[in-house]
């Protein structure tokens, strides 16, 4: 059958919004470093925010059948919790197709960015990551609303 891009030519532009979230489990001492701004690579929050925004914009370059959509907003919420960091991304656009993939890609890249920034503190004596884990990546919700 092959692969093909869905033709959305005849669809009307509508307001689209999607929120995704995910979680990265980290060691308590790593979470302390994040909270106190003591991560050697720099500010985890601002770097993760920029990484997520950039990822949302590049989604059609990563997923071959996604349509390029002019995004109107990408917002990132990062919460340091007791056992790790939760990231939620909200992506908005006006277009012919939804932005769930953009929200998911932004969330995943945000979590990967956090891992990259703190991996030094997560390694065990053998250089492995026995405690670090990215989990619970999901679309929390989406909205499609006709334009007025």
C-alpha cells in the first residue's frame, strides 16, 4: 500500500490546540541540583523551554507524513516533583489539521533535553542509568474550534 500524506486541501482552517505531557524519573540529588540551579550545563528550565519550542516547529521534518502547520503558540510547563520532572506542552495553531504530534514531539524533546543536561548526575559507577526513566507520555487533550 505504501505511505502517503493525507490530502487536507478542502478542509477549512480551524483553531487547533493540543496538550501533551510526560515524566522523567530522576535521583533525589539530581532533582535538588535542578531546583537549586546547580546543573553544570546551565539553566534546565530555560534550555528545556527553548528545546520544546524548537521541536514543535520541526515536527514535520521528523515525522514524514505530518503537514507543516504554522504554529501560533507553544507553551511549556515544567514541574519538579518528588520523584522526577513533569513536562506539559500546549501547542496552538490555526490550520487544516491538528497539533497533537507537535505537542508530543515537544514533550519528548523536552524530556530528552532534561536527561541530557543531568546525565552526569544520573550515571552509576558503571556509567549506566538504572534510575533514569522517561514515562507516561500522552496527549492530555485537544480542542478543535471553528473560526468565527
